[in-house]
C-alpha cells in the first residue's frame, strides 16, 4: 500500500500535524510517526499528549495537563484536580472552596491569591508525584505542560532536577497587592536557565532549537 506523501516542513507553523501511518507488511502492523521537522515536532508530539492528559482535569479553574519525558519516553503524567478520592471542584460538593469562590464571588478577586489553600494538586505536581509513587527517577527529564508553571510548581520541578520545561499557554505571575511578585518569578526563571536548563514556550521556535530531547542527564 503506497504511503501518503509526508507533510511539508513548516518550521514556524505550530499547527503542523504529526501524521501517524500504519503499514501492514507480511501481516505485521507497524506504526510510524512522520516528523516533518525532527528538531521541534517531537516537542509538538509531547505537547499533544499533554493536551490529551489535560482533558481529564476536574478543576473549576484552568485545565492543565503535564507529561514528563526522558530519553524520548514518557515517565509520568498528570492533570489538575483535588487529591485522589476527595470530591472534585466540578462535583456538586465543590471539593475546593477557593476554586468555588473564584466562580461564585468574582468580586473577591482570588485570581493569583491564596494558592496555598487551594486543594487542587497542579498537573505538574501530579506528574511528579506519580513518578515518585511508582519509584521512577525523573532527574534530567523534560516537563511538557499546557500552562506555564506557577511559583510552587516551578520551585518543585527545579528541586527534582528537571532539566527543562516546555509550556503552551502563558501564565503571568502576579499578586494584586505585591507588584514585585512577577519580578521574583522572573528571577527564579533566570536562575533556572543560568544553570543550563530550558524554560520555553512551545511557540518560541528559536529557543527550542537548542533542546536535545534524547539526552537524559542534566548539564
Ligand atoms: Zn480546583
Ligand atoms: Zn482550588
Ligand atoms: Zn502550579
């Protein structure tokens, strides 16, 4: 069976699709992922996985999915929601009061505030916790997340020695009462990058060129 023509290289087009072919040869089925540009489409592939994971999120706030990858293999995944077995924010009991208040009382302007009393475990935290639970070392791995990590997730992924973070949507660090919070976040990002780690948005093609997904260990 002739293969369809591979997609043309569109290095600056994020919507470029990863095409999956199934070839049957002597009764053996084989899947091939056609990568138009191996330098960046692998990142796109893992981000698509993170988007699928995101579809499981059960929080009233932003839905986020995360995948941890090392040596081109998935080590863990997670989406945001309350701890396992606890009522979710989307259920009628409203698992997290803060998440519920964000919707019910927008006048209280809870966005960017009181993360420490939010019951929802973030997608990145769930991905790291799952790896820990099953005894999988994740130092030197890359995290793909559909939303830029918050302060807590950034601190934690630095501490477990993830060597890269690639995110899809931007998140702005800030606090209505403290103008310096966004600068503090940027200082943390700058420090992380200064150690040879990657912190990039998927759209930033020029930054991603430097990433070597196949290499496992931190510099
Ligand atoms: Zn929630
Ligand atoms: Zn919450
Ligand atoms: Zn977070």
